[in-house]
C-alpha cells in the first residue's frame, strides 16, 4: 500500500504501453508428440482438451529436468488421458 495514500488522490501518472510481438507458445517435448502418435485414443482426447488444459500438461512436461522424469511423466500423462491414472493433480484430462 502506498504510504499516505489519501494525500495522493487525483495524482496524475504517466504510463507507456507497447506491443510485444514475441511468441509465448510452448512446444511439447518431442517424446510426448511421439507417444501421442503411437496412441490414437490419447491423441484424440488430447486434441479435444481446451487450450488451457493442453498448455498445463505441456508446460509441466517441458519443465522436467531429467530424461527419466520426462519418460515417467509422459507415461503418466498418456494414462491420465486414457482415464487410468492421476496426473498434475487431476484424475481426468
């Protein structure tokens, strides 16, 4: 909170807004793309998810640090899409 904020009422502030054209798109790991290609049912379910849910899954996988963790979590993600396992705190995709 601004100290002595009642004294700053009607104060004018100058702001600058600029367009940032940099892409914020996150690409899924290649291993995840291959795993989806090998499992048509999981791929179909993944494609039907809302963009926010897809992004949530992809961001989780992208942030993993080891190949072991990535492999394990790709299996969990596929199983979650098929309704067999929980993933990222969800029991359903």
